[in-house]
C-alpha cells in the first residue's frame, strides 16, 4: 500500500471522522514509528509504519460501509450526549464497524441521515462547494405568498446580518392554517431551513429530510437503516468530482 496523509489513514481505519482525526493528531495522541506526530498532513504507510492512536496500534484499514438511516425525532446526531439523551448511534448497535454521521440533523428533525467510515466521502458530501441537493418537508405556520416564496428561492432573506443561500421552495400542501413546504438546499448552513422560514414570517413546527442527492426513505420505517448498494455509492462519488 502506498503512503497517504495520516488523518486519512485514521479515517479509513474507522478510528474517527477526518475532522476528528485532525484534532487527535494536533493533540499529540498519534505516533508514527514511536514518534509523536502533530501535523495531519504527514504521510505514512500502514503496511510498513507503526501507527498508534492513544498507544493502540492500527493494524489494518476497515472496509468502507455506507448506511442510510431514517432518523426519528428525539435523537441527537452525535456519538455521545453529555445530557444522556439518545443518540443516532443507539440506532446502529448492530453495525459492527465504527461509522460517523455525514453532517447532522437537529434533535427535533427527522429523515435521511447518512453514515460512513469513508472520511473522504463524508467530507465532500458535507462541504457546501460540492452542491449536494438535500430536500426537506417543513410544516410552517401560515401560507407563504408568491413574494415570500420568491424571496426564499432567490436567497434574499438575511438573519443576523448574514444572507441565507438560495433554496428551491414550493408549497407541497395546505393543512388548515398551516402549510407544508418542500425545500431543496445545496449548502446546508446551520439550521438553515428553520432560519429562512422564520425570517419569512413562517416558523417551522415540523421538519423532515426526505431526499439526499437521489436517495429517499422509500420503504424505510423511522429508526430503521439499510446499507447503500454499489450503484448508490457510485452516485454519491460523482459529487466528489464536482466543485462549485
């Protein structure tokens, strides 16, 4: 095996996400051939170098896995929670390999959440420059008029002095005094859907991610998960080659 960046080795070995691997290296918790390494860009070769994390030798790279979870509301997108709340990892107890969520969904947000031990793909899918489309159904208070829909689509709304990126927005259905919006975003800023709807005067009461690239929740009950097939994995890899 040829050499690669140290943080990528940790990620491919299923030790952590690539970002977390960089933190571990900076903290001096990784050694290569007995020497502490603090630069994530350091090259190493797992076939001939002795690489240890917290004193434990990495002996092989884990096979890559890709999982789609139908996240229910009431779960934290984290490996652990200091407050003792249930986490999305609790729903993957039968998965033997260590995987990490790609991006996040809020505690009260449901829907598609991807997991993998492929650090390169996770980094690409979560990065706004790759423009991966993510579609949500949002139940909001009131019924937005055409002017507000246009402002949402063109990214004309601002919160705290920052402009919210454009989103493809349409009314999916109306339910009494509320409406359901189908919203597709590409950059995925923190709490973007909730922030943009609130800025438009239509606060969100329920939110569910129903599509990620071309992946959907078809046939998957809340709390259930499945492994992606080779065709779906290859589809996601196409986004890694695209840049904004």
